[in-house]
C-alpha cells in the first residue's frame, strides 16, 4: 500500500503538475500555430517574463497575500497576466505584423520569434540576473498531508498549496476557454480562421482582431504557466529552451491547432516524463522479499533524470513518424 | 570576374577592421580571433547551404558542433593506458555486443510480418521486447561505466591523427542529420526547427553526463592540433599555421559549393526553395534533395565544430551554448546574405570580430554607467553586474536578427540570381 502511495505521489501528482504546466503552454502555442501558422519559439521566454513580472509585483506588495490567505504571487498573477497579454500584443505589432503583411514564409516568422526570444532572454537576465529566485517572499509554502483511511497505509498523500492552485486554475482556464471558443462570436471567428484563413477573411471576419485576441490568450496563459511553475519550484531565468521542447511536443501530440488536444498532449508528455524517470526499485521492494533470488539494482529507471529532456523529443519523433496530425486530428499545416 | 563596387567597399571595411584589431590588440590575439572566425565561417557555410540554398531551418547547430568536437576528442586524444590495460574494454565490448544483439532481436521482431504474424501480436511484442532489452543493456552498462570512471577516469582517445577526427566528426554529424531529416523533412519546416533544437539539447545533455565517455564537466584538455603547437614554435606561428589550415579548408569548401551552386543540383535546390509545388510538378524529388542538402550542411557543421573545439584545445560539454554556437552563426548567415557564400564568409569574420570585441565594450559601458549612477544618485550596482552585462549581448543578437529580417531580409550581400534574357 505504501508503495502505491509513493507511486501516486511521485508519478501521478508530479506528472499532473508538470503536465498542467505543459498543457497551459501548449494551448498558447497551438493557438498561435493554428491561427498565425508558425511555431512560436518565444513562448517559453514569455512564460519567464510573466513569472518575472509577478516577482516584481510580489516584491512591491508583499502584504497582499497574507491578507487574503493565498500566496501573494498567486494574487498578483491576474495583474501580470494582463500585462503579459499586452506585451504579447505589442511584440506582435513590433516584430511580426510587418513580416506577416509582407507575406514571408512561415520559417521566417519562426526565425523572427527566435530573435524575440533572444531579446526577452537578454532583458530578463540583464534585469534579474541569472540566479534562481523564489516567488515566496513573505509567505510560506503550505503543504497538505492527507491521511488515507487504510490500515496498511502509513504514508500520506502530499499536495502542496501551489499545486492545488495550479489544478484549480487550469480547470478554470480550460472551462473559460471552452466557453469562449464555442459560445462567443469572437471565439467562433478564431476557430473559423484556424480552419480556413482565406474563407474566414472573405466572410468578413476581422483578422486583426482575431490575431490580437490570440496573442492575448497565449500571453496570459504563458504568464500563468510561468508563474505557477515558479511557485511550485523556483523561478529560473534560463529555462527557455528546456521547456520549449516539451511544450511543442505536447502541442504536436495533441494535434496542432486543437486546444483540447494540447491539453491532453500536455498531460501525456508530463506523465510520460515522470513515469520514465521514476525509480521502480522502491515499488518493487516487496517483490524482492517474496522472491529472495531477485536482486534489484539501486536505481531501476527507464531514463536517468539527467536525460529527462530526451523523453519529449522521442515522443515528438514517434508522433511525427506514426501520426503527424496528432492524436486529435490537428492540421499538419 | 569583376567585383561590384559595394562588395569592394564592404570588404575594404572588413580589412580595415581587421587591421584595427591587429594594431590595438597585438598580433597573437588577433590571429586567434581570426582562426576562431574561420572555424565559424565553416559552420556558417554549412548553415548557408541549408538555409540559403534550401530554406531549411536548423536550430541545433550547437549539437553538431558539440558532436564534432567530441568525435575529434575521441579520435585524437592520446590513448588512456589505465583503461586499456584492465579488463574494462572487454566488459565495455560485452555491453556493446548486448546492445547489438538487442537491436538484432527487435529488428527480427519487426520482420515477423513476413511470417504473417498479425499486427496485433507484433506490436505489443516489439514494445515489450524493446523495453526489456533496453533495461537489460542500460543496467549492464551502469556498473561498467562506474568502474571506468573510478579506475581510469574515462576511456580516453584513440591517438589517431587529428584530421581523422575531423572527418569522422563531419560524418557522424551527417548521420544524425540523416536520421532527423528523414523523419521531419516531409513535414512542415517548423517541425525540423523543433526537432533540431531538441537533438542539440540531447547531445549536450549526453556529453555532459556520460562521464565515462567524455569526462563530462571535468573537461578534456589539451587536445592535439593538426599543426605544430605553441610549445614548439610559439603562439603566433602556431596559430597562424592553424589559421592557414582552416583557410585552405574554407577555400576548398567555397570552391566546391560554388560549383554545386551553379550545377543542375544547385538549380534544383533553388527551384525547390522558391516554389516547391512547381518543382515537384517538374518531377523533382523534393524531400530527397532537401535531405541531401541538410546532411551536407550538417557534415560541414560537424567539421567546423571539430575545428573550433580543436583550436580551443579543450573539450568542455557545458561550454556549448545555443547563443554562441547556434544563433551567432545565424546572425552571420542572415546578415552576410543567405545563399551567398562570399557574404557568409564576410558575415562570419565581421560578426565574430564584433562579438569578441563586444564583451570588453559591454563591460566598459556597464562599468561606466554604474560609476556614473553611483556618483550621481548613490545607486549601488548589483554584484553580478559583469555577468549581466555579458547577458545583455544576447539582447543585441536578438535585435540584429529582428532588424535584419525586417529591413534587409536579403542581407548585405544579396544572393545573385542569374537571369537569362
């Protein structure tokens, strides 16, 4: 029983946490991919930027959180989300709009987004330094230990406060996005443009508005993902390329252009990652007592933790080989 | 061939810049900068055929550089007697045999369809077999790798001539490129960018953590040079000799690329880049041509990376950075003019000089700003100001990419397309 709880704590909960982060990033990436038709490489640094804005706000008003009973950073997150959304729209106006109007190839847009990612990286590291920072400035991270009503279970289920907040926020964001895409006029226009941009244009959809809304959604979700990730662990300014790969993998696994696919893809990538680095020896210990001849090595994991980055890569390759449209029938583009 | 005026002016400016560097920094340092720039020029030529000839997006140059550097280290570093005199090579060979056997078994299982075994049975069988065999190989490699690390440090090199390492480095780079290109080139170009970005990080992670193979973060030095080293003939002469080797390589590569560009092969490449559908309609095998040019470019990157690491004399896996080894090369290519080899070499030398000079310049500017700020407002500069100043250069690189794409998409030396009247 203890072994099962250990497995649940370290694989299911951790996998769901990192999966939710990937999902939030991947939804933004997949929307941009579907509507603007290019892979947005600057997404990871937008996440870092959002978290960094939250850090500044938290440092400015450290007393807000304790007054409400939530971490200050989480209270400040909506403000930073709005700011990041505006920054995303501004970046689009400054760097992508003219290229789009010149009808450049999608690959040139990808290149431009790499230029943007380098600029963001430079700015963030110049202003914040390269060290890791904690978003908990004045308050402490609450940890919930849930006792299980089984006799054989002496371990507890462990969930931290930021993880709970993350799950709640993800559920809220997904429902809001679902309602927006399916019920509102603008959301329908977005889906139409993602399905067929030319047809959308001739039927009188204002493409500029749709592009703006896409950036607002992508930017605010990126900010939320970055903040919640930094709340769970720490704020690292040099995250960018390491988290970009799993996010792209999640978007492609789910099917490019499909937000629900991105959600599923995020969890697939996150859970596979934690499952692959999980050390099975602990869970298999009881077997060793039952079968004395069995000699388990100290670590029995599919992939050592240092090589975690290979998992999303191989998921990506596998999906590109067998099902390039993704699980949810996205576009290959 | 008559050079146009603009080319003459730009190249004279570059020559003047080089002279200024020589005059201000001394010749030993300047030759070093030039030699490194020449290695970067090989990398940039590799990228210019991928991006300029074929429009392929490679975001993982760093991976090919690291791989080239590692292979040349493995081939040219002196033999490690501590390793070869024990029974460890035999054990390592045993692990290698197990790996080969596993590959053979899995391959055999995939061939079961010849015996009319249905897919429903084959697929689970293959998955279970590969997982089990993979665990078997990895768990048997673990103790051997640990023994190598504790008894011999790492497996050492093979003590072969340096140029063998360079060639094999290029070949292995090409092999990896074939593997990725084979999967991604039929799809949209963005996927290739994502995949190359991933493979670069994986190669780096592998070289950084496989201590038994590459000594990881402990680094390997000094790497042997293909020319007499500084200890024998002095810094200046050794570096100049190295520079002449790379210069000859660039000349050969330039000549071959020039021939390929004007040949039917080059014409096909440009036709595919400019209009994929019409060239496919003309019966050109689009994906095959792309794969060729992608592999060729990556071979050049492997060789260039090997030359760069050899020149630095130290193999340090953590020293490979996306910024220095991927995006700097990009700036060289798009600023110089993608698809124009002359422009690419110009861009490589020009940007590399600016890049090396920008580090003291950034430090100087930031120092000045902080002392002014301190004197006027009593502002206390943070301690890690120097590292931050260097990080600010990332911003400039990104800005250059954005500005060039926006205002001068063809670069300083636009590709010259021959028009037939």
